[in-house]
C-alpha cells in the first residue's frame, strides 16, 4: 500500500467519533460514505492502528490514508479559492468568473471548498456548501456554510432579508443618476436599487457606466433582467442584451462586492468587501 495523505488532529474541546470528525480531512475522500468504504478496505490508520468508525478522536492523533494497489485513482480537483473570512461555522470566498457554484460538472466551487477551507471540529460539521448562488459569469463574494445548523441559520437570514449584498456592474447607455427598479421577475415581485457612480463616453456603446446595485429581492438573474428592462444591459451579457451591443471575449461585467450580516452564532457584525476586478478598473481607473 502507498501512503497518499496524512492528517494531524488539532486539540479538540471534547472527543468526537472518528466517523463524524473525518468528513473533509482528506482531499480524495470528502464524504462520510467514502470514509466508511476506506475503513472497510483497511486503508485508514490512526496512530498506526487500523481505524474504526467508533474510535473517538481527542487531539494529537496522526491519521493516515493509504491507497491499495487495487484502488482506482481518484481525480483531484485542484482549484485555488481565495478565502476572505472563515471560522468554524461559515466562510466567505471570492468566486472567480466563469466557474459554476455547484452542479453536475467536476469543476465547481462546491467541489473545491473542502481543500481550501479549514477542518471544522464541531459536532454538526458537514461538507462545506454555498448557501446562495452567483451566476456562472459573475465574480465576487459567496457565503459558505460549514455546519448543518449554520446552513439552516444563514438560509433564514437570506429569507428574512437580513443579509445585505452590494454589486457593481458596467452598464451600457445613458442612465439616470439613481433609481429603483420595481419589475416582476418570473412573475414574482422583484426590486433593485441602483446608483451611477461614474460614466464615460464610448465610441461603440455611447456611454458606459459604473453602477452600484443593491437587490432588495433575490430572483434568478434579477440584476441582469432589471437592467435590460430599463435598456441599460450589463456589458458582456450574452443572454440579456440589446441588438448590436454585445461585447465578446471579456465576460460579464458584474461583481458581487460586499456582504453585510450579523453572524448567526457569534452575533458579531460581519462586513466583507472585495475590490473590483481589473477589467472594471481598466474602464474606470480611479475605482
């Protein structure tokens, strides 16, 4: 057998069964069912002794994962994710444009979280998962739950509109300085506040605007649909666009820039920001 991964347990507040602790400690086996199979195949050792699901972990143990000669090779997702905030309950990461948050594809943010986030020692720890969505072409802040209770509580904060999100977009055409868009999306009430921070003349697009957006509801593609509805679509949008106003090759100019909320467990105020991508500052260099 060949040693593939080693994990040293940090000191825990109280002992926890290995079956619960082991979720997420190995890149190649992110799930509880995968750990069970590896134990059954006698591929995991704790301090040199074969692991069992009922073994209690307290801190300082050396956990080793082996691969037998008969084992199939696991494909690892190598995805570097920028982590802007993290504790045992939740994390905030920076999602690059052009990556799915989750789904059936191999390369998704959800599949890359385990290798980028720290192991959680709480009893209700689960495989980290996003608690809201960002479109495939959108960049910016994504909130991640690391425990079952955290995922539930963060979902309630979104449902009760207690998480404030701010986006920035580059839009096409002349706009009012600020306004409120109240137009249904998919037959559901939807509301977006906008403020134009700066405008520049464009030979091709007439005007380009740097716009601050604050959605008051969370409908799918809300910002993109709302801006098209007032005839100021987002630069680079290939789904919601005006004819002859499509920019190819640069992606969508929509960025989730800030998240503000009260931590559901520590009760501290969390305010995270991520600066504009370079493609924005090439058009608006002073931001």
